[in-house]
């Protein structure tokens, strides 16, 4: 009788124990898949929410007077628009999502407004797959701040004259609760024409993607890295860190990493202990059967292979069923939890591969010690206990 036949006869003989053992592996695999899949989703969600908090770096001309900068909200000096193009050729820098802007406060239709010209985001070579953080404006169009549109009765689709240049209102923005409500957003070249500053910008907004864990060092470390990198590309500019956004981003990321680092090992250990206990109970109950098989001439190695082979079958079945169950749970409950990145939730097929490798090995290792103890006993001593 072949070993495969013996293994399946053994499974049929002890169906309840086999099913309980498979259930243990399914539970372990399913929980791991659920936590890993949702953990990946949580990491994406955290990054997206933190990203949507806005740019945390402002790159401005080196000669900028900081008192004037903070009182007006922009630099009174300008720099060449070509500065931002340099970043498009870079790799390995921590900057990303760069937006070249030109801002200036002026009077328009009896109101103070902030003219803001902007280019579409520039991404360094190694970050080209990232999605834009903000909207972009096409030439000939403008986005109007909430308060301006409300006070002047301007609607989407209207044609307006901005200091001698005719532009179409592409969108009237919703209320933001800050000075964005009195902005006129236009394409950089349109605003340059209006302000008679061809080829000039006075700020590059950017996102610092350096992932630090020690939040107490966030400000100094980020500024050091940012300033060092900036000096290599734009020696005549300086960087301003939005400290509050930077700290929140890093603290949130550190918290999520610590949480996942705790919960996943905990799940694995608890489920591993469950499998080991079930295996121990099974082999203790079957000492007499092992003794009888030894007395009938089956050697210890053959009996060991029988039980370990059964553990491998348990591991394989549990891995497949656990992956399916865990993925189904993650995809069912995930979109309600991770609303921002719900569409990114998908089966992590790499987990099936690892489950098919790890679960059988783990089940066999869990069975090894109790099986070794059982087959190592003298058959006569075992049978005398009966």
C-alpha cells in the first residue's frame, strides 16, 4: 500500500480531527490574509490622507524677506520658471509633486484678489507613476475662489476680463475657509502675461516624502535633507517647512507601522499555538494506534511520514481555503473602512503563494515533536496501557 493511500485512509478514519485541524489552519491563514491585506490598504489610506493634507514644503527665492513673506503669503522676489524643470530630470531625491506658482495680490472689480498662476505638477523621473495632488488649469481658463464668485455673482462658464485678459471660468470652487476663497487660479503663462512677468515664478510648492519614524527629529532632519538636496539643484533658493503638516504626516505613519508590527505577529503566534495544541491532543489520543502499527511491523519512519504527510495535506487545504476566506472578508469589509483608497483593494495573490509554502511546513513542524514522542515509545509499553 503506497504512502499516499495510507495518508488518505488515515484522513478518512479520523475525519473529525482532520476537519478541526484544517479549520485551525484556515483560521490562521484567513486572519493573516485579512490583516495583511487590510494592513496594506491601511498604509495606502494613511499615505493618501496625509498626502491630501497638502504640500509641506515651499521653495522660494533666497533673497525673500521672511517677515514680508509671512505677512503677504508670497515672496516679493521671483525666480526663473526653468528651476522647476530641473527636478523633472532627477532621481533619488525626496521631493515630489512640485508645482511652480506665481502669486500676487492685486485689485480687481473693486476687490482685493490673489492672482495665482500654476503649472501642472512636475514629478521626478523615479516618481512618474504617482497621481497628482491638486488640480491643474488649462490656458485660457480660471478657477474662481468661493468668495469672489459669490460676491460678484460669477458662475461656471462665464467669460471674465482679468486686468485686460479675457478668460473663461472653468470652475467656481467650494468654500475653503482661508484666503483661497479670494484667489483667481489660472495657468502660469496667463498669469505671467497679466502681471507682465514672463518666465517668472515666486514659489515652488512640494511634498517631502522622506519617511521618518522619530517624530521628535522630523523638523530638523527634514530641513537638513531638504536644504542639502535643494543646494545641489537650486543654489539661489531656500526651503520653508510647514512644520504642523510634516509632524502629523510622520506621527501618523509611525503609529500605523507600530500597530501593524504588533497585530500581525500576535495573530500568527496565537493561531500557531492553536494548531500545535490540536496536534498534541491528536497524537496523545492515538498512542495506542501508533503502538499497534509498530507491533504490526511498520517502522518509525513510515509512521512518522504518515502523520507528517497528513499535516502537509492539512496545511495545503487550509492555505487555499484560508486565502479565499481571508480575501473575501477583506474585500467585503475593506471598502467601508478605507473609503479613500477603496478601489485599490484587491486580492494579494502573493499571499496565496506564501500560504501554500508556509502553512504545510508550519503544520508539519507543529506535528513533528508530538509525533516523534509518540513513535519513539516502546510498542509493548504503549499497548500495556490499553
